[in-house]
C-alpha cells in the first residue's frame, strides 16, 4: 500500500509540511509505504497540458499519484484559499485523465489546511475537499484545519498539542483502512 503526501510551502519545515509528514509517519507505522512531495518537490512550472514530461519533478509526482492507494493533501491558507504552489501541483493530475483510474478516482484523500487563524484554515480545508471531489477522490471523514498562529511543533519536529497528534493518527488510520478495504 502506497500513501502519497503532497503540499506544504517553499519554507522547509512549514506547519503544513510537518502535519503531512506526521500523518505519513503514522501510516507507515500501520504498514503503509509512503512518499512525500513538499516544498521544492512541487515547485513546478505552471501546468500546461501534455507538457509534464518536460519536468522530472512533475513526472515523479504524476507517477507517485498514479501508483498511490491513498493521498494526503495539505495547503496553507493563502487569503482564504489553496496556495498557488499546491493548486498548480494538483493541476498536474490532469495527466492522469486517461489512466484506468482517472485523476484520484477510488482513492481516499485526506485534506489538511493550516493558517494564521481559523477563518483561512477552514476556508482552505473546504476548498481542498471540493478539489478532491472534482478529482473523483474520496475525502476522508476527518479533515484537519489548524490555526498555526501559535507553534504546533517543537524544535525537534514533534507535535506540541496532544489533540492535534491524535487527529493526525486518526487521519492515518482512516487512509490505511480505506485503502485496505477498497484499494
């Protein structure tokens, strides 16, 4: 079972990247293989249909998403929506339109949004869930919206909030359980 994480920002160790990484770590503990695409991995040229082979990073992302049994997508809330970095990476799923399971069809997709306040994080989470529906994915019952105004992670990268840690573990469990049943 392969679970692919996509998102974050160009700032290494961003809150969004850390949440995605923690969900993948929990999924790995449940027996999944994982792949992470964050930061520079998804700093791709603007998507142009049928031109993804021009960029090795885009080709690697498309290949991983094609093979994925489940996906985790995380975005910071930028002005109430998904960041351009994450949206552009998701636009590359158009390269999977003719695949036997087009786009993200039949796969559980966990959505994570962070923001410097609740309004942006919640709006971004809703936007991600709508994008997942458009890509024929199955949003997990649990979506995570986090106010990152106060630090969520310590300097060691570990989560400072027990409740948030529990949410990340629950999300990983939902991804693995869905992939086992329907993958």
